């Protein structure tokens, strides 16, 4: 059981470190790049807010497991979609 918890917290920490990178999505370089690709500005804001909410859901231990499962699903869909686009 201890090994499972260690693996869980390491993977959760890695995902949350990636999520904290969304702060850079509001930099001028990111905004210019999104405009160049004709990506609407509101999409970057939605992704930033969603990732930060997902990070909070994963880190706080008092959150029910059902919400954490859906946070992981959201991250999975987002990362798979990003990989398919590139």
C-alpha cells in the first residue's frame, strides 16, 4: 500500500508541475503565438483556469475520489489531444 501511495503522489506532483506552467499561457509571447494560429484568446484562459482547478482537486486530500478521477480524465484528454495536434 505504501508503494502505491508513493507512486500516486509522485505522478500527481508531476502533473501539477505541468499545470503550473499554464501561468505562462498568459504571457505576451503565448498570446501572439495563439493569435498567429487563429486560436481564440478565451480558449487559453479556459485551459489555464481548468488546469489550475484540476491541480487543486488533485492536491487537496479532502476532495472525494470521484472528483480526482474526473480531474485525471480531463488531464488525459487534454494531453492526448495536444499530442495528436502536434
